[in-house]
């Protein structure tokens, strides 16, 4: 994987600036909440692809946080290795 400067990470930069309301509960069936699709210049099919990829990545991250981080970066699923260096910041509160 090649390192890229933040300003060269177009999709991440775009998504970090996009506003999506909290009323959206199901990314697969909801229409575009609050017409936020118009805030970014991607087609609807591409937007849905980004949503599904994000949902998948976050599901993997969630599962690893719940089950515990592997001992090494190599053992970490490729989709979430970018979070390895800051893994101590990703925890669920304990009761």
C-alpha cells in the first residue's frame, strides 16, 4: 500500500466533509438523506458503492474492537490495518 498525503485521498476527504443526518438507519434501503448526495460530486451508483464499502469496513472494525485486536498488524484484517496505530483509541465502554 502506498502512502498518500491527506489531500490526495479524494474519497476520504469528500466523505469527511459530507453531511449525513442521523436519521438514516439502513444504508441499503434509505434514499439519500437530506439530499446530501448533492453535496458531493459522484453518481448515485458510486455513492451507494462508497456507502456499502464504508459499512463493510466499519463492521469489520466493530468486530475487531469487540473481540479484541490481534497481537500484530499482520494478523489484522487488511481492511482495517489503517487503524492499527491508533487502536487504543477504538474501544467500547465497559460496564
